[in-house]
C-alpha cells in the first residue's frame, strides 16, 4: 500500500535512526560536532515542538503521531527530518562537502525526471507485455507525468526545489563542464514540472524564475541579466494573453495539456473542489477556542472536512469525497495546528527570507541567496495549491541545512579525542543505543513493512480470485499491532464487501469472516473517534449480513452505525444511502424514502440518488412516483444496468408510454450497441410515435446485424408502407 511514499519513509526513518546512534557517539568523542544553533535552527525546532504539542492536543493523537500510510506524515516521522537536519548541519562542515551532497541531490532529481519522461512511452501491446514501457510504473503514454512520487502535483513540488538548487549550483560553478551539466539539469527538471501540467506549480516556478532573474539583474546590473529578466516577463505576458485569446479555439481544446494549463476559471471543477475543501477546513478551525488555538491535530484534516462536507463533492459513485489534506499548506497548518502552528509556520519562512536577504549582500553567497529566495517564493506559491510530502521535505530540509551553513561563521576545527571522555562510557553508550535503536527500527519500521507487504499480497490474491489466500494475508496483516493498522483493517473490510456478491454470506464460514472483520472495524471506530469511515464500513458489513432477513438484528446494527456516522458528517451524501439500505432491508419503505430524499435534497444533481428513491417506490408499489424519479435519474446522467432498463421497460410497456420507452431502449443500445433485439424493439417503438424513417432504419440495421431478424424486419417495414 502507498508504494510511492511508504517504502521511502520507512527506509529513511531506519537510516536516520542508525545515523543518530553514530552521531551521538561522534559528539561524545568530538564535542565540536555538537549542534550549533542560530535563528534557522530555532525556527525549525520551534515548529517541530509545536507540531508535537498539537499532536498531544489532537482529536486523534494516534493518527497525529504516526500519520497515515497514504502520506507517511505524523510527528514521529517529522522528528526524523529535524534529526536529519541536525546531522547534516553538524557533520557537513566545509563548502566542498556541501557541494558534493547537493550535487548528488540534483542527480537524483534528474533521474526522477527521466523516469517521469518514460511514463510518456506508449503502453505495451498485449502480445508484448515485457516491452520497455512496462518498466515505468504509471506509464502507457500518460498526459501528465508523476515520476517516482506517484502524484503529478507532489512530483512538481519536488522538482521545483531541485530546479532552483541546480540553478544555484550551476551559476556558482567554476568549471565549465560542471556549470553546463547543472544548468542543463535545471532545464530538464523544469521541463518535468511543465509536463506535470499542474497549474499552481507552473505559476510558482514561473514567478520564481522571474524573481531570480530580477534579483540577479538588480544586484549585478548586467545588460545580459536585464535582457533575460525582461524576456521572461514578456513570455509570461504572452502566455497569459495567448491563454485568454485562444483558450476556446480547437488548437487549444484538442490538446489535453493546453486545455488544462490555459484554464484559469474559478468555476473549473478542480478549482471548485479546492475552495470547498478550504471552506470546510476553515469552518472546522473556527468551531471553538481550542480548534482556533491549536487546531484538530496534524494528519486530521479529514475530520473537520467531513464534519463540514460540501455535498457538491459527491457527483455519484467514484467521486472523490475524502480529503485528508487541504491542498493548501497554509490552510492545512491553520486547521490542524491552529493559530499557534500557523504563525510559527509563517515565521519559518520569514526567518528564511530575512536570512537570505542579508546573505545576498555578501559576494560569496550572492547567487545562493538570490536562488533560494526565488525558490522559497516559488515553493510557497506551489504550497498554496497542494501539500508537502516526504520527497519535498528531504530536498527542502537539505537546502535549509545549507542555508544554516551559510549563516554561520567558520567551523571550529575538529580536535582529537577528549582526554576526559572514558572509552568505557563510549562503549557502554554505544551498546545501549544500538540495542535500543535496533528494537525501535524493528517495532516501528520492519514490523510495519511486514504488515504492509502482507496486505499487498492480500490485494494481489484478490485480483487472482484467490479468496482463501486473500483472507489469510489480510488476517496476517491485521494481526500486527503497528502503525497503519487502521488502513489494513479498512482494506480487509473493503475486500470482503467487494467479494460478498460472489459468496454465500449465510454459510457458517462466511459469517465467521464477516464477524471477524466487524470486530476489527469496531476497533477502528473506537480508536478513531469522530471518524465516519469505520462506522460506514460497519454499517455496510451488517447490511450484507441482514439483507435476506427483514427481522435480522444485523439491520438494526447497520442503522446504529450509519446514524453514528451521520452524527460525525451530517451532509455526507453516501451516509444516507447506507441508512436507506438499512431501512430497505427491514422493509421499512417510508424511512428508506426519507433517507434517499434527503440525499437528493443535499445534492439534487446526482442521478443515482433519484434511482435509489425510485427503486424503493417501485418496491412499495408507488409506480407513478417511481417512474418520475427513475426518469429524473436518467436525465441526471445515471447509467442503468441492462436488468434495470428491462425492468423499467416492462412497466412502460404496460402503460403504453412510448416516449419513455424510446429513452429506455436508446439507453439499452448504448449498453449493447450490437443487440439486434434491442434495435428491433426500438424500431417498433419509433413506429408507434410516428418516427417511421427511424423505425425503418433500425429494422434494416437489426437485419444486417443478425440475419435471423430479416424476414420479420421485411414484414415490419412493409407494414409501415415502405419498400424493403
């Protein structure tokens, strides 16, 4: 699970924990390697402490501390970035050491960019599954690349940092080959950002580059830099002019890339979802004095988001209705860490910019200062539309460490072993630390990785229709009491629900598995207060068990949990579906209708809600009302199954409602475009409403599709007074 973040962070944490042991021993032996503090150090430490304090006051401390598998954040991981920064700034003491480390960072960024370019390679053909394109995860001619990060926006943020790092190193290089390599690298990674087509990131990169050119011209007053600066400003103006003038032309609309990057409209659905998420988060932040001051806790944006959920998010099955991040780091920090965290977060950037602004006056640091001022501005703009992740943190805090080095005076020379340091003390301390860290790595990283691997094997077994194998692996994964258990349990529950239509749930073995998963989800519900998702899983699991028996206690259990979920998120549309299904199991059609009607009231544009309401009315013999809602479901874009269409068609046939029959059979032909039977049926209906030409056309098409229909089609066409 989470292949793009989980493995990286688990390895990073393990390496940092091992490095911390060596660093502590180094400091014992050579006190000159102790952390040396400055304003940047204090800013970072203060934010880390506030992160920890808001974890302690969190509505879900466990999640704030460990984070989620999807993002691999949380206080525990964040402290590793601070330790990483401490080790970097204490051990890398010369410019040469820093240059080597940062150049390696750039090379990794370039390799990641090339991996992203590989995702543009067309997909392998069925006859050649092992072609070169199969090497690239997420490949197959992608319009928007995401490199080794798994998300185009996150990948763009990672590459923005690398672009400016490469520019700084390139402009500061003294050797021509080295300078050319670094500047070309900056161009390659800049191209990768453009190929993500992430508008906020492109804006950040463009503004950052213009700021870089402007500051460089300001400080050097060179004619060449002035031309570059004016040229960049001109290009930006031309692009916005092009976007405004030609965004509706076929040239732009026929290109998915150009169509996306030239769409600045605030009515764009993606933009709208960001606004809705921010509004929900801000409502949650302002809920009470505690949330205003210290927020809901890191990694808990999903709680206020769900509580103040905007029903417009739900456009039907498959809609993205769970935002675990605000997609704006400033809103994210404000909502999850409160005003205290938000002010410290802003202060961190203020300290960075003030330090760099002062450094730009020193000739030896002018280029790095200008470059990193531009990078910080670009990064802040990017973060106004997305959020941070592990790869971004690694590069950002590496550069942050280099800023710290630039702000310090010359390092103290390293001396030999202090005479006062006992070798026995070093040995004993080393043994204690090695044992302690080994246990820590096993408990927090290795066991979690084993559980995660077991879950992935369960997923693969499910894909291969190996039910018993999947269950065994999910049981193994959920047996570990490790960080990530929330997701492992949910994945197990989801698999069982997906597979439930293929098994006899009344069988003793199936009942036993369902009860096992229900017990796991009850743990999730207990450990994650105010989270509606475990409650909905519990509701759905009980619905499946109680579906065949109206008097089953499982139906009462399903309603108990769906109503509990509703208390956490009153405007979450899907919850009303669960409530409606629970009542439907009990044959309580009145309350089922009330639930589905509420879903319609929350978002009248969702066709499936009308279908559910119409289906209940059909079962309760309210045919006229049912047909109105089914017709509305179709008009709202709900796609019926073949059986759904046929059931509705039978009703319209009995009522001789030919106009609606046309809609039904046209829908059936969209599902089954080569069905001669449906062509013939629609042909007859067309003839009933006087659409003779259409009736003849479809009769002939039915005969062409299936020659067995030809004799009857000929007689039918001739009965309409037409020649065959």
